[in-house]
């Protein structure tokens, strides 16, 4: 079957949000109820819990993934497709400790990917997460989180689970676009203060810092767009019923691209989070977005003279999204969707981004489990941006896992990714990629305390 047709057949069967492609089985907490979503504005993501350690409060884990893979497009470039076999080693260290008013969680995973023939695409990547909180009084809590990633290439998925959920919006850079690059460093950090004014009411304030920096792709004259941003916001959360929570949030975000472009976004929103019994929960949010984009237009005048003309454009957009998590005895479904103004992932400046995705995991007989994932995204430049264009993409993945013992899990999977640009997108960004892999995951230690 042709790669494109094979991918679309899988996509009909699967539609997980970007960034949830690497979750797997074998960690504590498999009997937890469906995860309860937090109101929009908390920075939380819906975290699948069927086979993760999301409900364990005290644990220490050391492990590693050993993966053999094949991809038909090592460089994510349809113009010069090169296939090769790769070998990946990805050690993992995680711990979580809760004692008195303090809680600290840590996760670090470096990885080394070596190709059999295309050694120029070898990678050394690093992924670090920290999450700490302090309950100062019975009503006042402080929390700090950071998620830092360094990539020297475009690493494929691994089987290692992330017991710590990543940061969610607001205050998070766009992670739905695959950018062909040489090196990338990304950091998302957030500080929260929450005050519980009554049994059912909580007031929260937060601030975030975001950074994405690229190295120049080898042999390319084009430049990718670094992005730096800050945001701040406040939220009012009211528990209307034991299973229904209302949130009112206001967020201001300030993003910089290159030396001249700057985007300001004001976003008030209303959110709802509800538990539908012990097996399902959902959240939804919506609100207007007022954007102000400032840039400089370069107008040539003669062979050696160029005028820099400042431009500014304001417009109204809208932000909305939601998610659902449902669990049965052996099955879990997680799905989400969003629409917002954000950065262009290095290929564009300010954009509107729409994304949707879902995952379905099923425990099978004899320690087998299967997972289907998929997602869709569309990104379009704002009308006033100097760089115009759109990007659309889809991905689909199927994974089979088997627990050989308490410490060893084996698995295999297939991933199809597709991205298409329209307009003057730097470096193209067009690809159709098939990725097949086999992984052995080994947990050296796994000590779990009180849950």
C-alpha cells in the first residue's frame, strides 16, 4: 500500500494531542478512576491514567528504552527523501516526593539516536521537567513548573511513559508544527499562587515565561523564527456542585519574533469542568481574543536604499477548546481540541492555530495492551503578519505493548505523519513520513510509597 493511503486508512481509525505521542504501559496507578480535568487557566493537561503513574504521590523510577526503527524520510523533506534504520537509547529518571506542605516531582530523559547510514542526522536530545509546590497555609498554595527540551534533530516516538503531565495552555508555545531544523531549545515555565477563600471558591494568579530558539539549518540560507514570550493572568474558580466547576479567567500574553515583530493578546474566557460519574469527565472553555500585532515592513527604494515602515494591526479573534476523558475497566479514551492565537512554531510569526486529537487505549489478554492515536492541526498567519501562509498536518499511530515482567515491557508501533504548507513558508515544511519501531523498556527500580 502507498504511504499516503496507508496513513489515511489509519487516520480514519484514530484521531492524542501533540506532545502525548510517547505514553506507555507499566507504571503504577493503573486502577485510578478517570482523571478529573481542571478548569482552563490552570496550565494542566488531561493525563491518561490507565497505564501511567499519575496517581502515585511518592515514587522513584530509573529505566531506559532501547529502540530499533525504520523511517522512509529521515530529514522530513519530500524533496529529498532518504530512508534509514536507526538505533535509539533513552534512559529515564523520575521521582515524586510529597512530605508535609512540600511536593516535588522531577523527570529527565536524555536520548541518543544513531542512524545506520545517514550519520549526519544522528541526534542527542534532552527533556527535563520540574514541578514543585508549597502549601503555606490551609488556604494558600504556591506552585512552580518548568519544562525544558533541547533537540538536535527530529526524534521519533519512544515508549517511555511521562508520569508528570506537561504544561498546558495558556502560556505555552505552539507544539503542533513539525519544523525542519538543526537544533532547537524550548523552555516553558510557570508560577502559580492559589488562595482558597471559601470551601467552594478559589482565586488564582499566574505568570509564565516561554522561549524557543533555533540553530540555523545546515546548508540553508533561510532563518527560522525564534520566539520569546511572557504571560500573566488571574482566575476565579467556583465549585457550583460537587461535580461541576465554573472558571473565569483573564490572560495577557506578549510574544516577540525576530527583532521587530511583537504580538499582544488579551483573552478573557469562561470555562466549565464536570465529572460525569466515576467513569468520565470533561472541560470546555471559550472567550474572545483581542490581538495587536506590531512589525516593520521593509520597502526597497532604488538599488541601495530600503525604508523601514512600522506597521500595527489590531483585530478580534476567538479562543475555544475542550477535552474529555472516559474510563472503563480495560479501556480509556482521551480527546481534546483547541483554537487560539499563538506563535507559528518557527515557520511563521503570529498565527491562529486549530488542533484536535484523541487516544484510545485498551488492555488485552495476557499482559497485552493496544493504543490508537491521531491528531489534526491547521495553522494560518494573522492578516497583519509580515510572513503569510498556512500549514496543515495530521498524524496517526498504533502501538502494541506487552509486559514481560514487572520491570520489562516490549512493544512495537507504526506512526504516520503528514504536513503541508501553503504560501511562502521558509524551508518548505512539507513531508509525508512513515515510521515503524520496536522497543524494549526496562525499569531498573520502581519504588512506590503511599498513594
